[in-house]
């Protein structure tokens, strides 16, 4: 039986020492391989086009083009490359701007190595991921502001997921609400007393109906559609 192709990872950070550490971590992990390093956003975009990685680990603050703009350009390409933003700064505007730019996940740089490696695999598999603290802050912010108006920019910056929830069934609305609270498929299944396979089916329908590329954009769709604006964070 042929071995599966390794997950190809591009590392984008302006600190050479950190890039080297991340490369060592990635290259020493079975099933992952680093395909390049970028010290600027512009270089990250260039390498993403030439190397076509599965996942880009993207810093926010870089000289010249920042990580948010680089994410927007990379996610606008048809390559299917996904971006996991990895930053020191747990600030709302970075989270919102990063998700709007098309990022599939957001983690802090103090995340333990094992969790970071797991996150790369989650993102590569097509799921979205947010650090629990980020999810809680996102929900708290939307309890006060139902829209991303403070950080929205132009309408062109809106995510690809639609904000209209009119076409959803009652059960799909329930599932979407729980996704927006940060629950896993297993937790959603327990909450609704259904199987995880059923939850996966509902999430697949949500992705298709809302034109969302992953779970992170489902969270945005729930907020922008007003469904999760009064939700409470999951403990």
C-alpha cells in the first residue's frame, strides 16, 4: 500500500529563529514536510503560488505586506491552500480581519507543539480551528455587535460564506448555533442526542448551503446571520 502524501507546510514569519524552530518541528513529524520559509507577506504569497502548500503557518505582523493581506491573496487563489494564523497577539481585530481574509484557523504562538501539529492536520483536512480563548472573545464581541461593522472594511472583504440563513432547516440552525459556540462534532452529537455521522452530514449541508469553505467560516455565517449574536460561550 502506498504511503499517503505528506502535508506540505509553508512557514511565514519575520523571525528567522522562529521559522527555523518551526521547520525543525514540522520536518521531524511523520506525515508533515516544510516546503519553504518566508520572512515577509509578499514572499509568502510568492512561495504559496510556486510551492502550492496544503497549509501556510502565517504570522500577522511582518514587514511590508502583513499576514492579513498575504492571507487574503493566498486564499483568493484556486490552489486550495489553507492558512493557519499563528501570532503572539490575541487581539480582536486580528482575529476578525484574518477570518475575513479567508484564514481557516487562528492560534497563539504559545500553543504547545503537539497542539500546533494537530492543528495543521485539522486545517489540512478541511476543518476550521480557533483557539478556545479566541472563540470565547469572538462570541462575547458579537453578543454586543451582531455584525463585524467595526472591522469590516469594504463589502469586498466579506467572507465567502453567506449571511442569509433562510434556506436552513431547524436542525441545521441548531447545529450551526453549536458550531458557533465552539463545540466539537462529538459535543454537538451529545448535545442533540444524535450520532457524530449525522452531525457531519449536517455540517456538510451547512458548508454547501452557506458557500463556506470550512468550519471557521460557518462561525462567521452564524454571527452575520444573527443566529449566534446572543449565544453564550461553551465552558
